[in-house]
C-alpha cells in the first residue's frame, strides 16, 4: 500500500492532538471499571489467543475493515497488508523463531471516548509490552520492548481495533553497564558469563585497516583466552573460497560464467541436464538448486531441487563442487591455492583449512553447547571449501581488510561481487560469496555468518566508509550477543542491519 507522506503526517498530527486532549480531558479509568476489564479482555483475545498462537482468525474478527497499523520501523499497513505480513512473517510455517507477547505489569492506561451527547463510542489503550522468542535450538528468551497505543471503537455493540501505533522499540540488554561494555574487561567478562558465552573475539576495522583486536573469556575452563586465540569459524570459510575464485577471475585465469562441467561433474548428477548450467557465478550466489548438504537427502545423493540460476538456496555442496572444478583446472588443492593467493601475501600464519600440527592447540578455543558441554573439534584431513576453517581475529580481520581494499580484485570483479545477484529477503541479497544489506541512500553492507556445533561467527563490512566488524564465539547460541556488539560498534548502520534481520 502506497502512502501519501503529507497525508500520513496530517493523520499522525491529528492523532497526537487527540491523544493529548484525551489525557488532559479525562482521568484514567480505574482497573475495576467495566471499560478497563472490557478492553483488557479484547487485548487478551488479540495477543494471548491471536498473536501468541498465530490464530489469524482472531485478528480478522477483532479489527475494523479500515484498520491501520503504524510502525516506527516499517511504515504503514492496512488490514490486508498487515494480515499478509503476519501470515508470511512471524506466523509463517517455515519461521525460525516462535514469538510470545506479554504486557508489562502496571503499564496499561485506558481512557474512554464519548461523543458530544456523552455516549461511549471508543477507548484509547496505551501500554508497554515485551516480546519473547524461542527456537527448537534454544529456550525462550526476551527479545524487545515496545510501547503501543490502540484506538478501540464500539461498532454494533462489539469492540473492534481501528488503529494501532507501535513505537519506541528497544532491545533488551543483559549488559550490567552498557556504556562500559567492551572497554572494561571486567564488565565484558561479567556480561559474557551472564550470557553463557565462554570466548568472544572482536575485530574492529577503521579506514580499511584492522585497528583493534579484543578477545575476552576463557578458551577452556580456567584458561584465559589470549589475543591470538584460534577459532573454528564454520561457514566463514566460504568467503575465503570465494575470494580465491574471484582473484583467479581478476587475473584472467578463470571465467565466472564458464560451465563447470568442462572441469568437473559429480557422478550423482552426471545424467541431469541441469549439470551443464552450473557456473562459478551461480555457485557463489547460492543459486545451484542443490540442498545445503547431500546427506540431508534420504538417498544421501546430490540432486537438483530446482533449475540452477532461477532462485536462492544456500548450499555448502555448491562450494565443494566449485572446489573440485578449481582443483581439476589448476592441478592444485584448494588450500594450496588459498595459501598462494591469500594466506602467504597477508601473512595469515594461524589460518588453516586442514587440522594439522601447525595448529597451536594451547590457543584453540574449545567449542561448547549451550549447557557448557564441550564438543570434540572437527579435524579435517582435506580442505573443505564451505566449512571448518581455523583462524584468529587478526588473521581473518586482515583478510577482510583486503576485501574492503579490493586487493587483487579488478574493478569489474569487485562490482560483480557487490551487486545483487539474487534476493534472499527484503533488503538483503547475495552477491558473489557475500551477503549484501541495502542500507538506503546507496549505502550497503557486506556480510557472512558461520554456524556449527559450538560455533557462531559473523562479519560485517561497510565499503563506503571502509569500516568493518568481525565477531567470533565458541558456543551454540553465541549469536544472541551479536546484536549488542553490532549496534555498539556500527551505530545507525548496525541498527539498520538488525532491522532487516528481525523483520
């Protein structure tokens, strides 16, 4: 629904006047009044039965036909748009999280609306509520607070919600002193313990250079994490494979759009004509049609779920496919190519694809589940293009700086890498090997995350300002502290990224 900006401002202004007049013209209804009980009953139907259980019928029945929803982070919705977003968002069958809302005790104020004859025709409800989220992998935990104002109207002896204003959204922080977080080791260590995060590594990039490395916590029980702690970074392996490929393209040794069957064909799909459509561009933008991993198929074999190049589906198998093609073409292993093109030039001496005796185990951050039980480390004997790189904040931070500074990448390749190859959600795309957030005003962020048993990692780059942030943790649910760190270091741009992710 398009909204005329001047009309929207006029309506917001009139609503503001109305609320002001209500507040000064009427005393708050007492909690034992019939109106208070009635509105609270409607609130319970709307949220406790409707929102908390995704009973869409409750929303349809409780809203007026001309219902409007005003949100401070997502413009204006009419009833049709609101219900559509609800069904396909937080109430989608494929949603990652389940959400629950509850009112903050003592926050509700209810004011009656009478016409000039003294007849009750509506009510204003003003409250604060908090939202909780949970997923199959983690218990319920608080997510955010928000204030809201509801205009209820009495239509044909039934109370209906006509207008809803949702605003002043704030994330819940468990930080003991947020102003001191990440500058005070004591404060940060306390915060990490409260969040059950054993080890946290942060790299801050300014002006295209790694300016700060901060590592907090313990790499194992009773052993403090050193500055050069070694982490498994899971899928942050994929950007390394991507940059190896793009450097080869930039030097004219590889073609993004050349069919890969010329170098490699997986036996599982040898007879499928879709095989001939696979290119490096399609793989790096996750449009192969492959599952994430073939073992997820009942047959255990690789197959196509859709025609390559037609839509997005994240796939580690795609990167393994690309690895085999590169290795066949250049007669070198992926780790050899990465060493020549990235690790040696950047002096990434603590970065390995393969688990070997070069890894200093005394500096390795043991991986944990969210109950504090340690996992056995993954010990790859051959390089994976998609997973299990081991590295440090300093090494990986310098690698990210090389991306920001386009080291070894031609302008055309950098432009391809940062262009929207395929949409993944509103405001978010995949380029070549990297995710792209559209931050508005031609500003954008590049990112990738990693998740595995006892691994949660992420980086964000802002090419326009040459800023960046890399975060490593060594626990299943380490992602729960990402938002605080991202907003702390990246400010408004960080908040925009969070908004895109949480919509």
